[in-house]
């Protein structure tokens, strides 16, 4: 007899799901979300009006020269 999946609860809606039907946050593995709540959350992102990318650079001098040449510094 196969073991039945252990139910887990969606952190957002509170409904029970099999563990494999939930996604856990990498930074807080105690937070699990079902696909319905993930879809709702993704829809909320469309209201974001500003994003600021952070780009790593091994050389501050090279990065400064690049942005100066691009006219941003």
C-alpha cells in the first residue's frame, strides 16, 4: 500500500494541498503557496510602476567608464 501524500496548507488561502502541489519560498521555506494564489500574486505585479535593476560588476572603474560613455554619469 502506497503512502498517501502529506497535506500541507497554502499560506495565503489556508486550503490543504499535497506538498508537491505547493511552491515554497526559497528565503522562507515555511511559506508555501498554491498555484491559484501564485497566479493572483503574479497579477498584482502588473501594478508595479518602477523597477530598479542592480547589476554586479567586477570593476568599479570599468563600470564608471561604461556609464560615462553612455552619458548616464
